C-alpha cells in the first residue's frame, strides 16, 4: 500500500494521514502507527517533526522524532550492509540452519523493529542468549562454527547498531519482565502535543511530572496546577471540552466545521453585524442538527449547545485563547515569537508565572492577528508593526498588544492583559489588600471634592483598575467624559448603571492611525462637550499639555483624573515636565498622586500589588518640588505591617487640598474633626460591606452596582440628616445606611442584582 503522507521541506515536517484506518494515530499506543511512521522515515530522510492525522492530530517534536529516525537508520544500515542477505552463514553444514536464522532476522529487523523497537531489542537479546547457550552446551563440534558465524556476522552487528540508539539506551534498565507488544514504556517516552483536527493549537495531553497543588473548573474547562521539581515556575494544565469529546462528536464537529468554512454569507447585514458571535452560534446549532440528521447520529440538546459553542470559538472567536481568558485567575497571557517554539505563558493571580500545555501554531497566530485587525479597524503589517486593541471576549474584555515584522525579527508575538469581568471597586481592593479602608475613604472624599488626580505606577501595577474604581465613586448624575487611545475603562458598566457618560477614542501614540484624531485635539474637543468630569485613560504624549492647560484655566469645574507611568511623585513630575514638555509650574495643577506598585517578596518568587503612597502636590514652590517641599505624603506604605499608614500631616489636618475642599462647605469650614470623621465614615462603610459579603458568602455585594447604590444612599442620608438636625452626624448616617444595606441585600438575595434601589428605607424597630 502506498504511504499517504506529505512532506514540508521548509520545516522538515512529515504529516501522515491515518484517516480511514482502524487503528489510532498515536505512536505510543498503536504499533501500526509506529510501523507506518518508520516506513515514512525510511523514505523521507530528513525529518525533524512528525504529525499523525486522524480525528486528532498527534505531533511529535524534534527530540521524539530523532528517536525514531535513529531506528529507521538502523534498519537502513542493516539492509545496506546486507546482514540479513548474507548467505555465507548458511554454507556447507550450516545450510540446514539458514532458513530459520534468516526468518528470525527478518522478523526482528524488518517486522518487529518497525512497530516495536524495544520488543525487537528484547527478542534480539533472547536470540543471542540462546545462541551462546547452545555454543556452551548443545552444539556438536561439527556445527560450532555455524553458530559462531551466525552470532558474529548477523546478531552482533544488529545488536551493535540497535544498542547505540537513544531509544534503547533510555530503556535498557527497565526491561525486566518486559514482554513484546507492551506499550507502557513508549507512553513514558513519547508525549505528543495533541489537537483535534479542527483546531490549530497543539496540546500536550499528558500532565507533567510534578506535584498537583490545585485543581478547579471554569464552566466545563478543567484546570490543574502542578509544582515542577527544580523549577520556580508552576505548570498550568488546562483540559477544555474540545479535547474530551468522543469520536462520534468529533465526527459531527468536523463535518459542521467544513460546512461553516465553505459557507459564504449572502447578506450585508450578516457581514456588518455587531452580533457576529450570536449569529455564528445560531448557525452552528442549525448546522450541527442537520449534520447529525445526515449522519444519523442522535445528540441531546446539551451536546448540540456544547458543540455549537466550540464551533463558534474556532470560527468567529479567538480559539484556544478564549479558553484561557475565561479563567478569572489569569491576568496576563504571553505568546512569544517565534511561534511554535514554546508554549503559551501566563501570569496567574495565585501562582504567578506559569507555563501551559498549549502550543500555538503559526496558523493560529495569523488567524488571531486577522481577527484583531478586523475588530479594531487598525492595520498590522510591516509598515505598521504594532497593534494595540481592547476587545470583548466571553467573560470579559482583554487588551491585546501585537507585534510583527519589522519590529519583531521573529514574526508575530502577543501580550494579552485580561481585564476583570466586572470593574474593580474600592471594597474589592480593600479585600485584596491593595489599600485599606482609611485610604479608600480618603480617595472617595477627594473624588467628591472635585480634585485633579493622576494615578501613577509601573506597568501592571493596577493604575487603570484604580482609576475605574474611582469613577464608581462619582454619582451617576455627574456627567463624565472619558478619553482613551485603547478602550480599557469600565464605560459600558457605568452606562448600565445609568451614568451620564460619553466615551472618546483618540489616535494611539504607537500605531499612528491617520483616520483617528490626535489625543491633544480629542482632549480639546472633550472640553467643549459641557461641564463634565474628565477621565483620561493614560497621559502619554502631547495631550499632557492640553490637559494641564485645561486644569490651569479652570475649563473644568469637576474632577480631572487619569493615569501616568511613574514610580514616585518626583518620577511623575520628571516625566510630565522633562519627557512630555509641560512647564514646571503647570504641574501644580495636579492635586493628588496615588502611587501603585508591584512589590516582590523577600525570596523574589512572589509579587503583589499595593498602593504605596497618596501624595499631595503643594503649590508654593518654583523649580523643584522635591527640594522645595512640594510633595507631602498623606499616607505611606508600611512594609512591616503591609498596609498604608496615615502621616501626621493627614491626621493633624494640615493637608492643603483637604482644607481647600472643606473651606467651601459650611459645616466643614474650620472644622477638621468633621472632615476627618467623614473620611473615616466612608472607609468604615466599605469595610462593613466586605464583612457582610464574607458573612453571607455573597461576593457580589462588593461589585459595582452595589457600590453605586451604596454611595447614592450615603449622599441621600447625609442630606436628609443634615436637614433634620443641621449637621450630617456620622454615627446616625452609618446606622441608617447599615440598616438599608442589610435590608437591600436581604431583598435581593434570591435574584441577580442589576441595580439596587436607594429608596429602600430602614425597617421599623
């Protein structure tokens, strides 16, 4: 039978077609697959990787392929040396032994060695042992020379060639009680990357050797974390449902995929639809149902939905990346160039840097890049080698930074930041020790005070997440305008919560898409859109001058907030003034700088995010705020206690920003104690929300909808009590707020919360 395979000369890769054969396509499990593979290796001399294709594709890397190419070389060498065809060992009186010896050699070399090299080695050892025994005990002098020739001219040369192969050297000490046909040793040696033939991503199906430290599921996705010996990294082993399907379901899915691949939409509405994924899901269900009818296969409704979800993932989606992005514990995903040389790497919220059992292919990467180009409307090619885009994925949103040639010599590479499904809130930050209740109360007070805030920190320190949490401290009635080049702020969530919000998108400072408006022009446009709180996603470039210009001339009468890269207050000043070209005195328009950092443990193996300082920018300096006392910390991080501590400046009421805010409020003017109690009250309320969420095991009480409703109730109660007694008494506000919160949580305990009404009143005592 002719061998059905293709050879990729550029990559020295062989693809062997096993479709239609009764046996499977894994070398370690099926001797027929190994025999077929070695036959191919005897034809295609230079091979660095092997792929066996059936319902799944089994790919063996260079090291595993080399084990079999050595076996093929042994067969080739034995044939070229004419060891089997050597008739000299059967001359004269030896003639009567020759047919049996020749049959034995042909069985070992031409049959057994092709399908079971270890078994062939064992049979060869047994034959050599038998010949030695006969030479010592059973052979007459007449036939002694015959057996010696058979041993030295046939068995010994084959043994010499075979025993020097790496495969045999790996198992020499494991052959006690081995019997021919057993595949257990092969399963220890050959560990292919596996993928269904409708996928492009390669998959390591056998878990690594290590200690299992965690196991959990995300929907129908199984995940296990392994601690590897002699490695500081963990191994993230993921088993999505597409790798656990039966052959029957694979057949249906593959037939449906072929139909979807050849089907072309006929209506422009389909092509332009924003609900492309939903359309593919519905079409997928119909295609799968019709496929099962054609193939006379019965599936349950649950199985149809499962197959439709998988089909949509690999047609309208991002394939295996969507599997990883569904795990809320994953923060970052890295696919490094050159593609296929290493697995996908992730940053896990608990186990930090991890390798995965997923190996993307070049086809994978090109498909992802194409989809990102379509979704963003931005180019990605050699003239524009960078693409920065934020897109929605099942379970949340993710920011993709993509590079290609000419910036990346090795081609496509991806860095993916997964955003939390729902926006971060200050209580969630408290729960995760990013900050403490007092810091949360202070930031909430400052937001109400309409100050200008720049959240600073390094990459991955949580700047944008903090900014999103601060936006939720604004009342929904406040008009908000956001300006971003990559859409990361939780604008959609705020819209769902009835915020008065407008989003603007500016030109990326990296990609320079000509059809988009430059950031400085977009910012000046924002200033003409009415009295609004202005939120700038990140201050990077020329928009900095326009932003500080707006602050200085009082173009905005509400909060101005944004993020900026900087590890300290002076680092931010240096970046704004020296890098971005803002005049030094204009920097005084900044009121507050919260600094976020990614800290490391003493062993260097663990990282955690913390807000390390909240700094006030004073106004009475001329050139250098560091030397002239322009930076005053209101809170500082204590490494020993792992928390933010208030400074004497804050506790004693010496903050110029806080005093400025209080000077415009009748009951706070000249009354620092009232201001301090209000700050502590805000923090106390947020801590109580955490306590109640933990007590009732309802983490949703810390999400955005509850935070907004809680803030609304706090302000309404403050107004109500002030009108009743002339002053907003913190103790009474807290008690009535707590009664409302408990009742609201009780009433909403049996249904999903979409918006918590603030009109729920305190129950009668």
